[in-house]
């Protein structure tokens, strides 16, 4: 571990760049598949494809998180990151074939599943390596930068997916070429990450990694702090899944926007989330501040309720998504940093992969909820957004009850917004 400033830490820069390109590529391809799926809404049975894009992006985390966590704790995380980027190159090359037959929606969905599988193994190694390449006192700020770069990648990837598809609608294979180039660049970035010894090199891999998942669940459930962090991240990502799919629905179907405009709408939420993540890193300084999260959660709820009643134009929709994103960054980043700090040195891969499993179970549930609310109950997207806002209010109230220290949370929140310069 080096004690250099973050922007002089070559390993941190390499990790941040690698995850930026990984997240950008994922969201570029996901947007392209989602736009093809939305086009199928014109068919009688097409409505099931859009929720399926969210489901297929989460199922790999349920299937392979236990293996990913064990791998991240058994070998050097740099090795795992490099292998993941090599796998991404192969997967995106297969994506060229699927995009050459753009009407083959099943093939595109399968490639999306493979992209999510590669991300399943990338995530524990990425988050688990961060405490090993930066000092503890830099962890909150490093997480803020890492999350901000991830949201920036979501911005560019989401927007690029819509723009490139609109430009190359007749030759979508060119989008696949762009994905391959991004994957190769991501692999090069991992070469800058210094190797760190595996945290549990003496522990032999389990023949049944699902036992590791059970161990991870027991570890999380045995810690009040870890339980709250994992529950909050999971609930947030479930709400985010519902929101982004609904917003795409509104943009394409209700507002009649083109592929490029529909792609940039979601990017506003990512811009706000990146700003919120950076603001969170600044306010936290050298500590992990959870006191701001209840207020941020209520801000998310208010934004969702506003989206449900006023998102009747491109700029109204985009502006509210920007505000929603800012509150989202302030809400989720402290829980991510808290999860990393609370997990023991030899169990970060275990805890993070288990958290990913639980998180994606929530995302998969959100895709099922979207199908139920829209297809079974016939609710329109704006109503679903309002329902999500109410659900967020209920969760924040439940969070405060679970904390059993409302006064403490308020005190932390007030202290977080004392804007004196923080030491670096």
C-alpha cells in the first residue's frame, strides 16, 4: 500500500480507469439492447423484453457471486481484474456477431448476460483491492472518486449507446467494434495496478463455493453495521432499476424521443450521481459519514414523486433526474465505504461478493416488480415512479428505527455539512 496522494497513486489511477471503461462498456451495450427491446414494445408480446434486460444483468450475480468472492480472496486481485478484462474482450467480440444480426434479440440478451457475468467477477476484486492500494484515511475520498468515475462512465456509456445506435442504426456491428476497442483499453489500464498479496493465501478454495456464500450471509447478518449497509445498497439499486427502466419507457414511448435523446436522459441521473459522490467524498473528509444518508434518502423520495407528476418534457425529465442523481450519490457512497471499512482484511472478497449477491437479488426482484406493476396491474410508468418514491420514504423511516439513534444521525448530518477544509 502506498501513502501517495490519490492522483499520484498509479495503482489507484489504473483501477479507476479500468472500472471507468468497464462500466462504460457495460452501459453502452445495455442501452443498445434496451433500445432494441423498447422497439419490440410495438409487438403484442414485446413488453416482456425490457424487464428482461434488467433481470439478465442481475442473474449472474446470483449464480456466480460466491465463486467471484472466493477467487478475489484466493489469488491476487490484480490477476482477477486482468482476467476479467481479457474475458470482456472475448465477450465483446462475440457481441459483434450478435449485433450483425440486430433483430436477433435473444442473441443480444445472451451477450448482455455474459457482460454481467464478467462484471460479477470484476466487482469484488475492484472494491476489495481499494483498501489494499490506498491508506484507510483516504478510503472515503477514494470511494467518492471511484464512484464518481463509475457514474461518469454510466453517463458516457448510456449516452453513447443511444447516439451510436442512432448513427449506425443500419450498421450496428460498428457499435460492437467500439465495445471491443473499449475492452482492450480497459485491459491495458489493469497493467498499471501493482500486485498485492492475496488476503487469504493460506486458505484452500472450497469445493462448494456456495458454502462461502452462506458464510458471508452469516457474517453480514451478525453485524448490525454490515446488515444496514447491505440492505441500504440493495434497496437503492432496486429502486434505481425500476426508475431507469421506467424513464426509458417514458422517453421512448410517452415523449417519443429518438435513440440519442432517450440515451442522454438517463445520463442526467448519472451526472447528478457523480456530483453527489464527489460531494460526499468532500464532506466525509477522512471519515465515513452516514449521517447524511437519511436526508439524502428523503431527497430521492421527493425526486421520484416529482418525476411521477411533472416529467412531461425532455428538460423536465432530465432536470429531475439530475437532482435525483445528486441525492443518490449522497445516499449510496457512505454505505459502500462503510461496507469496505467494516469488512475484515481477510474477508473483503467474501463480504463484497455476498453483498453483490443480495444486491442483485433485489435488482432481479425489481425487474419482476416492474413486470407485475406494468404488465399485470397495468400501471403507467409515472405511477410506478410515484410508488417508488413512497417506498423510499418508508425505507428511510425504517432505517432510522433500525439505527435506534435518530439524534445521533442528525448530529452526524449537521457535522457533515460543516464545510471547513478537510485534510488530504
